[in-house]
C-alpha cells in the first residue's frame, strides 16, 4: 500500500496522458454520463418531493363536515362536541363563512379578484376536524350516523392519487438507477479497454520489468473515476439548477403545496450523485480491466 501511495503522482500523470490520447471519446463519455445521472437525479428528486408531500398531507389530514343550514348555534356547538368525542378525531372547530372566503382568496392568489364580482359570499360555514389518517374510514362511518350532517368532504382521493404517483416514481427511480448503472459501466469499461489497448506495449514492458498488476491498473482506475466524477459534477450542476427552477415554478402559483426544504434536498442529491459516480467509476474500470486482461490471456 505504501508503494502505491508513493506513486500516486505517477498514476495521475498516466491517467491524464491516457485521457488526452482519446480526448473526444472521453469528453463524450463525460457528457453522456452526466446526462444519465442528471435524469436519474431528477426522477429521484421528484420521488423524494412527492413522498414528503404525501407525508405532510397525512400529518395534516382533515375532514370538512357541512351541516344543515337551519341549525342554530347551540345545535352546531353540540355537534362539534359530539364529533370531538369520536375515536380518531383530534380537534374539531367551526370555520365561518368569512374565514372560508379568506381561505379561497389565499388559494386563488392573483386570481382572487373574480370573487369580487359576486354579489354575496358563496361559501358556507363548516366544521373542520383533524383526524388520524389510519382511522379515516371509521371516522367517516361514525359521522354519517350523526343527525344534521349534510355532506362530508375528505382528501382521501387526493392522498390515494399522490400515493400512486409516489409509488410509480419510486419504481421508475429504481429502474432508472439500474439503467444508469448498466449504461455507465458499459461506457467506462469500453473507455478503459480502449486505453489498455492503446497502451498495450507499455503494459507489456511494465510486466516484463516485474511491475505488479495493481501498479499497472491504478492509472486506469483513476481514469474511470475522473470520467464518472466529472460526469457527476455536470449532473449536480444541472440537477441543482433544475430543482431550484421547479421550486420557483411550483411555489409561486401553488404556495399551499407542502414541499420539503430545498437545501437538504439538493444536499442529498449531491451526496447521491457523487456516491454513484465513485461506485460506477470503480466498477466500470474494474470491469474494463478484467475484460481486457481476460482477452489478453486467450
């Protein structure tokens, strides 16, 4: 090991020389690896964002209960107390007509001006209750047995659709990672094999001089790492820019959508891309060295 550490400078110099010999091929390799890792990062970031959104919605699961219009304040108060006693209900509160109107104004944002053309407030007061999402079915069933309730509105359909999207993105993420791995391994191993072929005379000379295989292989391993890490850095730049753009585009017109913090998301993307770049660089170089050595033995 000490022998290898003492020759790190030589290994990098040889790797640099090998890269220069096939400069155009290596540049295309870096670009293709960067694009592959970029698409993988975007799919995984969408998966993480949707997972966070589903979890946030689950933690804030609510049901809106609309009661008969002819009910008086005492009856409404009694209904709220009855609802709060149900198993799975956290808190129940009355949302007035004015509050419902203001909420819609916040949701519509700049488009809220259309509400001003209405002669009267079109929104009805309702009872808003927070619940344990796992108990939603039993809560809804219990609410149906309470006299005076006209309509029950829940976000179950939205959550189910979000879960489906998250599951689909997760599946695509795993498939894409597998495709990224296979593609990168093929690209890097091909580059390494080409480098070995171009330097076959030098390699034969080193073997005749008694150089160990690790000494001969080290420059090619470093070359593979340089290629994949360079592609990874390109993917990080494009991913960070794209995710920031997505956040800006979404949070502007849809500020109520629960998105995870941007900085931790980008940090996780950087860690993932660098880790994949290093792993693919080592595996791809090793595969190229093994295939070239296997060919030389025949």
